[in-house]
């Protein structure tokens, strides 16, 4: 696995978690609409709302497990980043992959041109490749 793929796993999992959280919000909204409809209906519901809520709770557990996995992966990758000798390289990789910042924000934070950030990022990945190969 390349250093870039190694770090991009974090971005992918992070996006998957946010997608699942959006889905949970949508399901909660639907369940709330169902609840208000059932409350307005004489005689209540037939138990399907409880099933829906149970599925939402299960989905939340799945998201929590994903978050735990992401935290562990970030901890591992942070350990690799800390082995880099160049502090600017460490900062760029941390801001990009651990914090999830966009390239433009990293360039502003470092007070440099975005092309320079891309260049330093490439050098940081090369250094990371050496570390990953030695493990």
C-alpha cells in the first residue's frame, strides 16, 4: 500500500461515517413524522415504529464502531507522521489526514502558495513510504 493510500483510508472512512450520520438524521426525521402521525390516529400504531427505532439504534451502534475504528487508525497514522524528521511535513500530513483540512486552508495556515503545499506533501509522502517499508 502506498503512503497516499494509507492516509486516504482515513478520508474515506470519515466520509462514510458522515454519510451514515446523515442517514441516521433522515431516519430519525421519518420516525418523528411517523410518531406524530400515529399519535394523531385513534388506536395508535401496530409496532412497526418500534421496529424502525430498533433499526436506527442498531445503525447508531454500527456508526459508533466505525468511529472507534477511525480513532484507532488516526492514532496509528499519527504515530507514523511523528516519525517524519521535517516538522512542516508532519504539519501538512496532520492537517490533511488527521484533521481533514482542505488544501487551501493548509496553504493559508502555513502562509505559503498551494503549489508549495502540494510539493511538500509529495516529499512528506516519500518520507512516509520509507517509514512504512521499514515496518
